[in-house]
């Protein structure tokens, strides 16, 4: 069942507490707002700090430093430009 809320003069709404709790929404969470077929759709966007992803992927060998990665990117970009891909 839905909950009733009111649009303020500034175009703001308050999400009812039961909806926030059901979706696990907290202050400063981001919501994507879309209009579709005469309806307003709110989609929570889960933003997680990068520190939560630490260790998420396995590492099989030594990790190259950033200068090595940048050099590989420059080399690949140069190759693409030379071959007319960029």
C-alpha cells in the first residue's frame, strides 16, 4: 500500500518513514528521479565508498604501479591514433 506525501512550494517531498525504512534509505542517499507515463519513479542509487571494494577481486601477481599503467595507456593510444582508430 502507498503512503501520502505533499509537494512543498520548493518542489520538495518527504519520503514517509516506513518507505525509508523498507528501502534502507538514510540521509544524503541519492535517488534517481524519472517521469514515465504520468508517474514519478524514484530509484535509490547505492553509492559505496571505494574502501568497501578492497579485496573484492583476486590478485594473481604483483600489481603494476600507476606510472607503468599510464605508460601502457599512452602506448595503446598512440597505436590507435597511428592506425586511425582514434
